C-alpha cells in the first residue's frame, strides 16, 4: 500500500476525531489537510504504526487549533454553537435507526456544545477514551501526559458532562414527536402550546455570529422563550419549516426561499424541552444551503 493509500484509508477516522475535537467542519478539514502535509514529509520507512502516527499528528494539531480557537470564541458575537456536519431532509431508509441514533449521540450539536465546557486536554482525553476506545497507555503519548493524568482528565470530563446531560432519556420517537409539536406551535405562534412543551427553566441559545439577527445572550425560562416565538410569528411570521436531521438527530429546518435559514435542535428531559439550540450563522450553513434542492431531486 502506498503512503497515499494509507492516508486515505485512515482519513475518515482522522476527520471524525478532528471534528469532535473542534466542533467545526471547516476547521476539521484544515487539520486533516495539515496532517496530510506532515505525512507527505515523513520518513514512512521508519514508521511502524501508520495509524498511530496519523492519530497522534491529528490530535496534536487539533489541540493546538482548539487552544487558539478558545480565545477567538470569546470574541465571537453572541453564543457560539458547533458547525453542523451533515443534513438530511429525511432519514436514509437504508441506514439502521439504531446506528443513526448512535451517531447522533456522538456528534449531535447538543453533545458537541457540552464538550465546549471542557479544557482542550480534557476534551481530547475524553474523546479518545470514550468515543474512540483508546486505552490510557495509548492516550498518554498522544497528549504527552502520564497514563494516571489521562485517567484524571477523563474522570473530570465525565463529571462535567454529566451535570449538563439529561437525567431521563427518551426514545428517538418521543424526541421527534416533541420536536414536531414544538415546530408546529412555534410556526403558529401558539403561546400556550409552546409554553406547555418547555421546562419552566428551559434555555434557548441562538448562534447568529453577528451575521444575522439572533439573541446575543441565552434566553432563560419557558415564558420568555414562548413570548419570543409568539412575537416573531405575530410580527413577521416564521420562515417555512420542516423536520429533517442534523448530525443524525431530528431537527427543524427553516428556509428563506431555497436557502437554509436556520437549524434548530432540542434537548429533552423528563418529557419537556430543556434546551433549544438554533444555528443561524450563514457561514456555518454554507455546506447545507442546497439541502432542499438535493432532497427534491432525490
């Protein structure tokens, strides 16, 4: 196998790691390209474990980029949410529902947003251990920490993530049903219906990046969130909406003509919506703007 073939074989795994580390499709693509350039200049005859070499290079490049991005995200206009990776108007009928649900658990916008509360080293250690199933002795040289330190990083990461995770899981069917009801109620500006679907302490986060109109701070409380959707529907009307999927999880897709205007996901706990996440920044939707056309032609 040539060095190029070797890299292409491992490329999907490297991209998966970089995307989960950075929460950005474009940044992940840059990291994988940088890893490719390093691989081209490497002494392949001296490399006994090509996959290990490539994962190490990608992890370290990703960590360097993540540390730099953390400062940039502080200056970001309004809340920052991960950049969606893929969109579908309807689930792929050939994909197993359990497989689709498992994918959503790993790359959902809600999960990637939770990862933002971790330090770069915690995030990398957690992903390598719990998502990519590396053992601590294998993680240690990648992060340049002792195995015991890596164990502590993963332990702290799990604790932090647990505080933000739903306490009571719901089935994918229940999740989709609640999302559809929320979509219909918000499209109609049905104040009472929206309020009934939301937890009293629900949170809404909108990422416009300063490019489009969006709340520059999280909106807290069912009443305030319901009032916002009521006001939008009353004043201007909502953009046409339909259910689809973003990163494998059910999502509301809103369109302005043929252009994707926004994607909205929810987190559900104890039968109510506890978090609403909306990505409106057009720079994060550039890979998705032809979703309606692609769906119509399929």
